[in-house]
C-alpha cells in the first residue's frame, strides 16, 4: 500500500489473488525464491500521457491517457481500453493485473495489459468521439504493435472507437497492421463472434457449471446487470439456451420485464440510439423501469453481473440468496465485492470469477490476431464453436485445479491458482527480468 498509495481497486485485486495462491506457493518453493509474487505485482511498464482535444464548440479539453503493460511472460501485452470518467491509475492497474491471469487461462499466447482514459463519452457527438480517439492514438501508437502490445475495447470503447483508433494508427505509421488492435469491424480485419464473445463466453461458462450439477439453463430465471456489450450478448445466449433474462440495467436504473428482455428493443435503444434504458419501457409498456434501483432485488436463479467493478455488494448477495439464486457468474471485471463473495461461499452459491468466466472476449481477440496473421477469416459457426471449446477448457482447468488443491467447486481458488501457475512457470523460464 505504501508503494502504490490510493490505488484501492488494485489492492483489492491483488489481495484476492494472494489469498488464493498460498497453497501453490507452499507446493512450489521455487516461486518464492525467485520473488515471483513481488515481480508479478509490479507492472513491466506504465505509460501516462496527455490527451488534448477540441469539442464541437471549439473549447479545448485535456484528458489523461493510460497504458499499463503489466506482464509479457506469455506473449504480447493484451487487454482493453476503457473510456470512463472514473478511470485513474488504480483502476487500470487492477484491470491489467486481472488480465494477465485471465489471458493465461485461455491457453493462448498473450500477456496482460490494460489502458484507457478518464474521458467521458456520454453525450459526445460522433465528431468529438473521433477527435478524442485520434488524439489518444497520436501518443499511444508509439507503444503498441502486433508483437508488443495489442489493445481492444472495454467500457466506453466499442467497434466505433476501435475503428477511429485503427484509422489514426494506420495514418501515423503508414502500416496496415491488422493485428495491432482487436475488436475491429468485419469490413477491415475484424473477426466473427468477437463482439458477442464476452457475453456468450460467460453464459457458456455458466452452462458448464450447471452441467457439473446435472442441470441446464432450460426454464431458469436470470438477471444480467448492465446493458452494454457484455450484457446484451449474455442475454442473447441465455435466451438461445432456454433461460429467460427478466432484468437488466444501466447507471440510471433497471428494467424489469417478466416476459423476458426483448433483445430487438434493447439493441435498438442501446446499440443504435445509444439512449438511456428507460426508453425500453416506452416501447414495451408492460415492463417497468426502476430509476436508481438495485436490480438484484429481482428474484432469479442465475445472476450475471456485467456492468462494472464492485456493483454487487454483500447486501445484494443476501437479497439474491433469499430470492433463490444458486449460481453467480461475473461477466464484468470484479463486479462482486469481497464481502459478497464470502456471503455466496457461506451460502454454497456457486460463484465464477471474471478472470475465468469473462475470458471469452480476450480469447476471441486472440483468435482475431490468429486470423489477421494468416490473412484468413472464419465463419460465425466455426468461431463460436472455438469459443465454446475454449470456455469448456477454462471451466475444466479451474474445476480440476480446485479439486487438486482440496477445494472442490471453488472456482475462485481454481482460477487464481491455475492462472498464477501458468504465468509463474513462464517467468521462471525467462530468468530474472
Ligand atoms: P459497455 O461500455 O459496453 O457497457 C457497460 C455497461 O455497464 C453499461 O450499461 C453502463 O451503463 C454500465 N456501467 C458502466 N459503469 C457503470 C457504473 N459506474 N455504474 C453503473 N453502471 C455502469 O462495457 P462492456 O460491456 O464492454 O464492459 C462491461 C464489463 O465487462 C466491464 O467490467 C469490463 O471490464 C468487462 N469486460 C468486457 C469485455 C469486453 O469484451 N467488452 C471483456 C471482459 C470483461 P451506462 O451506459 O449508464 O454507463
């Protein structure tokens, strides 16, 4: 804490991993000898830069840009960019730290990194978004590349922003380097299923958890928080697998629709019009909008928090448990507070941490890099099958590791130990660097 003052979310993420990996350290004294813990907690490189831009009225704004290149033991740094006013170094470091274990769990050759800005895209025009992205890339370009660091999207950064960032990178470097960014549009090197991958992947992971108990999504009531990229495609996949999502949200409140969230309307409101979620109810008056409410009050059997960090508290956990929830799968990064995780464990609710359950997004990004490198493009069906296989493998690895360490069904321990072990082995092999 003295070394990294004020970085609360980073401390929280580190503590969560360190709490789990003690048994692995006992089994592998060579990790402690090589100071793997101390090295893994220190990013390899942190870049902080000024992003000046002009709004439509000619007023000048200055934002702060970040890229934290956390660990390259397994491959080039890989991880998204987040544009949100809450962004500061502590958030980017927590996300980068989580990312390196998540990427290891995918079994793909990618290291961990994360970046972003405290820029708030809400209410900004297309041109303002474009100018901001261009200014951001005018500094970022010198630090990234298909063999060094490959950013993607996250909160506030979707296909539109990746397009502007890619355009500016190409213009400055005079290189058509497809593999420098992932999450690209299908018209210029993007991959099928990348947009859907995080949400679909989280639901595939949940399906494996249900299957381990001899159960399925059929007939299940599900609540998904958020209504962004992860949430929308999680909802889509739950419905395809026979479950019903009855509530979703944004930062203004939540929508409750007992008939099941109508995806066509949700996509129109959120993806096309980029509007607030209450407009869902304007189109479908049988549903209700609860301004500022906690959507965890809606009873469900499966909960998929998919908005942001620390959005599900211990009080929410107790409400969910009382409402009959037996499975919680993190679509977002660290959406569940440590107290809430403990409450779920005490009530024997099955709980999957984001670094395992939402790894589908980065896995599909690695598949996009693979297709770019071989100048190939796969079909939707083939890409989805690869994603499903990867999620099954991640589930099996976490499950087996938890068993191996005498904590059957503990996905937190399984994911942390397995991710840590994979990174630690590669770091040992590379010597003291
Ligand atoms: P989006 O920007 O597409 O959507 C974010 C959603 O969460 C919006 O509905 C937003 O509501 C809500 N939200 C964001 N911040 C807050 C907040 N402070 N309070 C309440 N609601 C909030 O982002 P993504 O769907 O891409 O990301 C969601 C989560 O998933 C993040 O934790 C991200 O790190 C994680 N993730 C994303 C991956 C991806 O591939 N996109 C991959 C792996 C993890 P509003 O519009 O009102 O702000």
